[in-house]
């Protein structure tokens, strides 16, 4: 091939895309939303960037005319810029020579040579979509948006230009009401993309490790296969509790603890060391601040991770389960920082009995998550049900210890020894 023709072929998305990465046929006018539910690394971002590029340039396989005004919405402005625009698979990377648009960060907009304009928005700010109007939109990781429904509603009012305004949603799914509503809408076309479908562009060791750790688990089905995991029968926690009680920031906290659930062994295949940070607010409610869990590490490594969390969050105390390792757990922590106060706790009851009163706190609205902790929340919503992970719920154990120390009455706590 002549070099110019070769360049065109290599850049032709219609040639190289998988079938699940190509939009519904242009002749099919019966859709408004294209919803892509995909696993991690499945190629969702590339698909979104190529669709926006085709819409902006008016490519005939995708649209009958250029989209003059396009909305780009991510969880935050930073995500919109770092992933959707400047990312490895973002908008600036998918254009042929001579058609690359101009990105103006100070104006939060992208301008193509033909005059089409894309504006950047945050899913945290639904009011930012009051005023502008569009004929196309790309919404990335919708399931992570903290104000998903409100932002989505404002976008629908703004999507009013052209003859057939359309929107693309690319997201790793979570069981949130908005996704369920979109999937049930007859104007939505749903496409699914599993991580393994994009194996040619992923490190083989990544796929091997993900299968080893998460194959068959609820988290693996969600994060790798792109499935929406509904409630697990018999599970102590429900996803809607977590979503309804999620906040962006914590209030003034009166006490903060770091809880850890050390693994029995120290190998790459051993259980993780659960490390969870939580605090109690002046309102008397608990706030989960961070999941600092580490996997397959030597004792000195998880000890450093726990001590780092203690200092990062200016915690008041470390709470460490000592059933496995006993005094060794405290000794390892002391070697990293001898000044940190430690509460050593012993599990005198089974995991279910320890977790049940903490789950009741969530049911009563007394615990909120500051942000999203996907791995921890997957363990919570699977714990106790037949579809849950067979692995030890290390993150969940640490969470239970932290909230028990903060919120439950002393008579109902496990045996505790202050050090």
C-alpha cells in the first residue's frame, strides 16, 4: 500500500474495532442512549473517544451530519480531562493527522477544525448543565457519579439540538437505580464488553492475576465481566444502603481509628491484610474514610501501610485483630512506630455474629461512606449469601473492627485489651 493509504487504514476505527465497540446502525433511529457495560480494560474509553470523534466530524457510518455541540461528562473535571481527553485512549489520541482538535483547558472545551465543540463537565455538578445545549453527549463511568440521577436529568434537558440527539454511556456497572432505569428504557441499546475481549491490548499477567483472584466472585463478575450484580440472597448488606448514605466529604470528626485484619501467612497468594480507616462525626454517625488494604505482603509491609494510614488521617488509635499472630502483630507495628496507641482485639464469635450488629448500623443510616470503595463494598454486599466470594472477607473484617470500636457499646464488643 502507498504510505498515505496505509495511514488511513491504520486509523480507520471501522476496520479495527470489535463488533461490540461499533455503534448501533445509523438506519436504526429507535435509540437515544447507547449504554456500554464493560469490565476493566475492556476498551470502553477508546470506544467513547472514537464515537465522539465520528460524531464531531460527521462520519457517514455513524451520523448523517456533524454534531456541533457535544457534552463530555465524567465523575470529576479531573477525570474528564485525564481520561476522556488526554488519556492514552482519549480524544486527543484517536484522530488522524490534520483532523486533530484544539484542546483549550482554560475554557474546558475542545474545538475541531470544522467548528464542532465539545465541553467538559463534572458529574458532581448537575447545575453546570443548566444553560448549555447539545446534540450529542458522552458520559463516562456513570455508575461512579456521586450525583448520578441529578446530573443525568439535567443532561436530558440540555440534549435538544439537531434532528436526533444521542448519548453514549461507558461504565463498569454497579447496581444503582439509574442504570436499571436506562437498561429498561426502550430507547436504550445495551452493549456488553468483558475485559477478556480486549486481551490483545492487556498484559497477559494482568489477566492471569485477575482470574486467579476474582474468577467466580461477585467482584470479578462486576469488574471483569461487566455484569450488574443484584442483591445476594441472605447478604447482610444491601447496595442501596451504601448508595443512599454516600457523601463526598466527612464532617468534623471527634475520633478516628485505623483497623487491620492481618493475614495468617505472608505470601503472594495469602489473604490480604484488611486496613480500613473510619471516624465518628459530631452527629454521632460513623464515616468510612479509606480502604488501605494490601495484598500478599510481608508483615513489615502491612504494618507500614497501617501506620501510614494512621498518620495520614491523624487517627487516635490502631485497632488490630490478634487472633492470628497474637503479640507478633503488636510487635511488628511497634517496630515501625513505637508511639502509636494500639487496641488489640480478639474474635470470640464467628464472622457473621460480629458483622451483624455493624450491618444493623448501616440499615439504621448510622454509617456513611466518604466516596466509593468498590472492593470493600463488593465484599459487604456478598457476605452471608451463597453468591458471595469464598475468600476470607479481609476488608470487611477490618471494617467491622473499626465500626465496632467507634459505635457499638462496650458490653457488646469483643474482648479488648488496650496497649
